[in-house]
């Protein structure tokens, strides 16, 4: 199974990754939430927010790639996704 994150124009996201620590609510996705972007943000980072959780996952758009940063024991791990249509 390919790992996917779908970023929507209405500031919502869905993913088949377990980003929100939820029981699988749907066969099509595991995680669902909203994302935020601060205008005074030189790193151009977006924060993923899941219902009832502190937003500790963030991502950056780098050309046609999305770099997902998520917490790990030794800091943050990075996973890179390529844009598909």
C-alpha cells in the first residue's frame, strides 16, 4: 500500500498514515484533520492538527514534494511524498 497524504484547498487533510492516533474511521483513510499556516513563517511550515491532539506533526512544500516531519525519540523523522494527480 502506498502512503498518501491528501491536502485539500479548504485547509483539511486526509491520510492513510496513522497521524492522529485514531481507530480507522474509514477504509479510505486513517487520519483526518486540518492544517494551519502562519503568515509570518520564514520556514514555510504547515502544522497538521487532529481532533483533540496537540499539532506536533508539520510539513513543508518543497517544489512538487511534501516533506512530512513527525516526532521520534531522537528528534523528528522526515518522510517525503511526491505530488500525484
